């Protein structure tokens, strides 16, 4: 029996199993502290033999179907990281497709063990669920055309009121663009596809979209899109779990931390490079910076 399976089997014992085990051998404080609460998702998932993750399937690079029909993306990788920690097998996870409006209800009603669906952390949402530690810092960024004379942020800024920027229509759209480009003309458009189409047809000089979208498109289609090199307005993405289950929340947080900053970074690093076209920053042993 290896250490991973041993810890997993011990978690499955429950209090009755502990009593029996205690009659046979002394239970160390370390093992006793590792016990999950009887109603914790941590114990439920281990007993079930798989993790259930609520997510989506239509938003690259977060969750989408590959050309082979496989569900992939950064959110999907984070689910597989949790499954690998639980079962030493990243495939032992069931992904439940859900509308964004179901992200919180499906957690609070125990339809899913966790929601991992590019969910922005807010104080209001934190009153309904617990968020994990952030696994990505999203922002607004500028997508331009590689052949454009004004493809860099410095050029767009220097052009002042002659710069035109498309953005998805919302109440904060104009102020969001003007935070980075104070004099730019702002074109608010009804859908994200049309925001990009305005750039491709050269009706605008830049499209203001999510940083992850800029990195995804620019890395996958360098002949079609260019990262202007400017991002702002940080937003944290975290996974959602039900309130009151500190054993499960602690497991999720620690597993994410290990995958992002510790000694088991292979899955996270591979996904970060695949979906954002960048190498994660190096982790240097020494004083913790996580």
C-alpha cells in the first residue's frame, strides 16, 4: 500500500472504523487530524470513487470541446488536478454541464461537489458559497491585428481620439476602456463575436476583451491576432464549494496551491502554456511568495 492509498483508505473509515482500528492499533495524532467530517464532500467523493465538477463547455480557453470532441480547458484541468490528488488518477472526475446561472445553486444543493467555471470572486457571491484560493487573475486587455500600424498599446494611446475600440455592451464599458485609453472612441457591441468581427473588418483599431481571450487567440492565431501588451482591472477566478465544509475547502485550497506553486505543477503548467501561450513564472525555493 502506498502513502496515497493509505491516507485515502483511512479517510473512508469514518468514526465507526476508527473505533475498530483503535482497538487494534494506536491512532497517531497526525492520522486523527486527517479525518474529514462525516458530512464533508471530501469523504463523500472518496467513498464515491470520483469527483463531480460543475462547469461549462462553450468558452475557450476555460471549458470547451476539442476537435476530437474531448472536454478541455483551464477549468477542466483544475478539476483533474483535484481528482489526481484524491485518487492519484486525473480521469476520475465527472463533469456536469451547467448554465452560468446554476454555478451557485448546484453547489448549495449538492448537485455537484464543486463549481469550476471561470467564476469571478465577489463579496456578494461569498455570502452564498465559499471560494477556493484564486487560480487565475483575469483582466481586460486589448486585442489588435498583427499587420496594423497601431497594434501596440503605446501606439493606441498616442493616437488619442483617433483610436477606436470595440467592447461588449455593458454599463461600465466606456469607463473601462477610458481607464486605459482616456481619449479613445468606444464602440459598444451586442455580442463578443461581433466585438471581434469589428476588429477583423478594421472598423476599430482594437477590441477590449478578457486577458485570457487575448492570450488564447493571439497564441493560437498569431497571423490573425496580436496582444497589444496592456491589461488592467484585475478579477480573481476561484472555484465554488458549499459553505460550512471546511475540510473540503481546505483540501481544495491546498491541492491548488501545491499544483500552482509546489512540487506537483506539471498539469497546471502544461495547461497554462496550452491555453494562454505562456510559461508560468518560475518558482524559486526559499521564502514563500504564494
